[in-house]
C-alpha cells in the first residue's frame, strides 16, 4: 500500500497540473475564424499587406485560428475604422488595417463621422516604420503639366490628381500640395482604392496620384522603370531626399514660412506608421497581448519575409506602443497648427472625373 501511494505520488508530481497545461488563449482561438478587415478594396497597398499577413499570422497565434480577409472600403477606410471600434466583437476575433491618416483626422476633429478615439484602439503595430519609404507624387510623363516647374506656375497647366476620399492620406497630401506648397493641381476624389486610381492614371483619366513609394513596387512596378511613362515630382514622409531620386525635392524644402513647415511636419506624422493595424478596444488582456506578439513574430518569420521580399514590401515593423507614442506627439502641436489641419481636412473635393 505504501509503495502504491508513493508511486502514485511520484507520478502525480511528474505530471504538470491541469492549470499549468492549460492555455486559455489557445483554447479560445482553436477552431475559430478571425476577421481581418481591410479599409480599402482589393488590389491596393493596404490589401496586399493585409493578405500577406493573413496567410502567415495564424501560425503565430496560440490555437492557430483561421484568418479570413474582408475588404470593407468606403470613406477612405473610415467605415472600417468605425466598424472595428463600435461594432466588431471585442473578444480578439477581429482586427484590421486602416488608412494611416485616420488617427490624425481624429486628433484634429475634422470629421463628425469619426466614431473612435485613436488612443483607445488596441494597436497591434505597423507593418513598416516608413524609414526606407516615402509618399510621392507620381505623374505621367506625357501629362500636360510635366514638371515641378510647370505646376509651380500659377498660370501654368493644371495637374489632374486622383485620390480616394476625404480624410485619406492621399487626399490630405494633395490638398497640402495645392494650398500650402501652392502647386497648380486639381483634385478628383471618390476612387474606392489605390488600384482604381492606378487604372484611372493608365487610362489618362487623371495625370497623377500621391501614393506610397514601396507599394508601387508590388502594384505598379512598371511605373518605376527608368523607361516607363511615369516619374516622381515631389516627396513627403522623409527627413532626407530619397537616395534613388536625389534630384526630387522634399515638400518641406518648398515651403519657407515656419508655420507652414509646422503644418508639413504634422502632415508627415502618418508616414511614421504607414500601415497601421488596429483591433477593437477592451479586448481581454491576454488575447490582446497574444495578437500583438503574433503581429511582431510574423515579421520575423522566414516564410513571411521571403514572400514580402518577392512582393517588394518593406518589413520593418513597429509595435503598438510606438503608434500610441506617435499619436501623443501629434496632439502636442500648437492649437493653431491643429486648427489649420482641421480646416484643410474639412474642405470638400469633387468626386472622380468621368
């Protein structure tokens, strides 16, 4: 009897307790689907990053749930952001990628349709920190206005610029170029995705689009060829000129007034976290931590990196705390600068040219 009790005790000590073996996060996610929301339509840079992440992140979430991509375009991804904040389940089964300019829109309170507080999102991070990227004005070489000198002349030909919509980064950059840098451009908004604008440029419907440089590698690599029919006129979102285009100026170089430079600096903020991922507020802490850890882990996954390299996507991830820090820095700008940005964002632009 004593020998039997001793053996049972030894076996009991050798086996981990049920509490040690249990992984509540894995138990929760096992067999579940996780909704990956994309704030734009298929084919653009946000969609490319989202589908890449969805193909690989499941391996890094405890329980290995199935990640399902859902495009939710509209209002420059504001529909998707509001959905994530207000309607999406707060249990860790939904997260998404939204326009990089939406936190700034919420900070300056330029759109009454914003239903979220950017400080309360569960930020997972950004797929890239933007350090090797830029936001560029890409223009057809055969447009009527072909050079920066052309569009800096008040009486010169106008450059027709296609953008997605109010509040989107491309729209705000176009307005900044027109109103602060005083470039002679005309803006046409209402395109559902960057891919739609690319098609409009190729058709000659518009002349140009402001967009992220690295996303062009995966969506329109022919535009970047030396013998292609496109070229870059001006650059934002960097502290120095692009090494590949040393003769293309930064927007900051084209403004002289210190107050205008402050406004450009504020407008540059979204490019410090160019591919932001957010989940709803109030997710259970252990699941929020698991999603954040999985987001960073997938960026070190050799299979993910290999595919990102083939797609020429930048993989220099930021974590959620870095995004929150960036948002805090934006709120520290003077009220005058925030008010000027609010006025710029509030301006309506016509819908797309037909």
